[in-house]
């Protein structure tokens, strides 16, 4: 299935909950004050952020006047292009991870329930299917269930899992995993960490220690800090991202549960506030439901009205 068609199908729920209202505005309204008020309201409700909502309304009004736009369809094209340009302004947006420097280390971080361990497993399966050698590191030593979950993903994908006993030093697990990846000439090391409340100082300090160890061993060119965010949380996810980024530099984002959210504009808010690329979005619970994020396909699929889905 082509990526556009796949996204269009998977984003059906988002369209119905959020952008479907926007699409209907563009297909049935005239450019009257009520149209602009309704559009701004829908953008804010979708968690694009107030600043972006105001800016894009001003842009649309200006371009509609300067280009003598006559139909809602023409204005929708401008709207879609503006979203695409906003997302593409972030370096690396929509690009997968580079394997130029091996082993690539993916340090998975995020709060409990964000889908972090599941995303680690899906990435392992994705790389394995590409013919890459992958190692999973169970550095979430606080929960035995997390280690077991990661081991299940390892069995599914045929990937080695490095783990120690519950309560072990997470930074030591990460170090041992790096040594195993380095000695075996692995292509990718994926380090799962315990879910942390972003406002708990002591837990964030533990995460900083893991990051220091991996940065020292792997070097900046081989380390990606991947923040996994729950799209359903909207602006709360943005707040989480800002806090994590203040503790350790976040270099990539995976946005999970995107197919279940009414807050579809959060990807735009993340791009604007953090300037960190969204590399993948989760569009389901299956092992293959982690898709490379494409700004062009995203904007086009999102703004396809439900009746044309």
C-alpha cells in the first residue's frame, strides 16, 4: 500500500475527530468572518498552538487577497502547503535514522504509558527486516514486566536482548549493552529506559547518568536520544518534551497513538516549539504500525475529507 493511502486510512479517526471539521470548512464555507473564526477555533482545539493558529490565519487571509483566491479548494491547497512548509523547516523532519556511524545508539526516553518499550520493539523489528544487526538493552530495571516485555519483542524479531536483574544499575546495563554492540559490530543498539515522570528530579538525574555513559562511549555522532510522546495528550506532550529537552538534548521524536487522537495538530506544535524532527508516528498496535513520518503525505492525508477517504 502506498504511504499516502496507508496514512489516509490510518488517520481516519484523526480526520473525523479534528481535521474533518477543518476539511468541511474549506469545502462549504465562504471567506467571511465566521469562516476565519471557526478555522482558528478548530486549529486551537487540535493543539496546533495559538501562535501557529494566528499566523496561518493571517497568511491565508493575505494570500487569499494577493492571489485573488476564489474557491475554498484553492485556499485549502495553500493551507496544506503552509503546514508542509512548517514541518519541513525542521532539519531531519520525516527522515529515518542514519546508520552512517555504527553502532547507532537509540536511547529511548519518555513517561510511563507513552509506548516507549513498544516503540523500541517495533524499531528493532523494522531494522531486523532491513537486514541490520540489532541489540535491545533492557535498561528499565525498575519494572520486571518491562524487561519481560522487551524480551518478548526480542523473540518476535530474533534480536538479542541484554538484561540484568531487577534493581540493577540502569547505567551499568546500558554500558554493558554498548560493549556487546561494539564487540559484535552490531548496526543498532536500542536502549529502553524506565518511564519517568518529567517533573521528578531524582529520576531525571538517573536518566542523565545513562545519557552521560552512552555519550562517553558512543560519541555524539552515534547517539540519538529518542523521546516517545503520546499524541493523545496534546499540549501536555509538548510540555513533557520541553522538560526532557532541558535535562538531556532530545534529537528525535516518535509520536505514538496518533490514530486515536483528536489533537492532530500537536505534531505542528512540537515542530515549532522544539525544532526536533518527528521521525516516526505510531498508527496502530501491530508490529508494523510504526511509519516514517512524511510532512507531505501527512498534510495531504490529514486534509482529505472523510467522505473522500
